[in-house]
């Protein structure tokens, strides 16, 4: 099941992808149906059993006739991010001073003001260093919150999975040591296009993440290349921080980022980045 947030004439709606070209309109599908994705996540136990029937009976709308929005635009707090979670990526950026392969997950945050929509415009003029880079990543959306979540039970706390481009200003990343400012420029987190619910996700480790820049394949990795798996990441974060419904966790990027080239290939106005996982879809971003 792929759930989406979309807008028509500035009004936001919830929907479910039907095939590759249509959306089942879920907003108003039943009395009391949530108006936002965050509301649906919080009330998932009530609506999950009814959704297949609601989707079947809902009116259809062509996906080409709507504007896709970030699946969750009203995050309850900053995005949790995991750094250096693919060994090949760690090795390619050692020259930037980011150190060796970690023994424990590296967790930082990215401001909610970074959230950007699929097919949206990322304004890189806010990075005076002209070192803006792409990072295609799988993002986990928490469904049932909790503290001290056992790794063996972690996926029972997941609502679903989406894509995120953890856009980063590399020079700022080194200048400020902590990564928050370099990764929290407004609009630097395109997200979407859909959330695949946990019940339909199956074996994540077989999924393949790819990133294309202007049509050129730059990143290509199976998720089983992660140093720390999704359950490990959830268990680690919840050991110290209570997770809430709607929290988003970006799980790290594989090798192939612009900073890993010699010389580095940073993004410039006019570039297009496409992050994809077949089971989720394609997240397209335009840079200006």
C-alpha cells in the first residue's frame, strides 16, 4: 500500500496510489477520516483494517492532475538522521575528515524547515560555499512510538518507508564540525513520493537504492549494505529518546555522492536529482 499527500489548488488531500498513474482519493472517504498523514499515523489502528475497502470504493484521480507533496508535511519534530551507514560511502569521504567506519550509529538531526516536496525546487543560493551535495536515502516513518524498543520488535513500531534526499552543504559541514547547519538549509530535504506501509514492505534488505544526477547513475546499493539495519537504528535511538508517531529517520546514504569524486562534483543550478527505490517510487528534485 502506497499512501500519498497531494494538493489541488492549494488544498491538501490524502490518497493511495492505484497502479502507476492514479490516486484513490481518501480525504472524506469516511466520517472522521484523518485530514493529514500524521493524523492517519496516530489513528492507524482504527483505519488500517478499513483502508482496503475505502481505497476500492474511493473516486480516482489521475496522478498527473495533482501536485504531490511531502508525505508528512507537519512533522512533530526534527528529522533523525544516521551518518556514515554504508562502508563504501565512509571510505569515499575519508579525505573530508569524516573518520573511519563507526562502531555505533552516528545520529544527528535535520530541521523540519528542510522538508521539500517531490518534483520541488531546491534553492542552493542559500549555500554561499557552492558545495551543495545530494544524498539519496531510505527514510523510516515511525508508527507506534516508544522507549527502549527491542531490536527484535522494532519493525512493529514502523508505519512505513519513504525516500529522502539529505541535501548537504559540504563546506559548511566541515566548517561547523556539527552537521546540523550544513544539512538544515531551508528546503534541503526533499521527501516522497509515497509511504509504503510496513505491512507491504517485506524484506527491506533486498531493496535497491539508486540516485541519478542529470540522468547519470551516481549511487546504486542494496539496503543490505547498511552497517546498521533499520531495527538496530530504531533500538539505538529509542534507548535514549522516546520515539513518537510520525517521527522520520533517514538511514544514511551509500557511496557515489558528489564529494566522493576527484575533483568533487557539486550540484549547480539546473541540475536534476532522482532518488529511487522500486518498491517506493522515484523522488525527483530540481536545483536552482
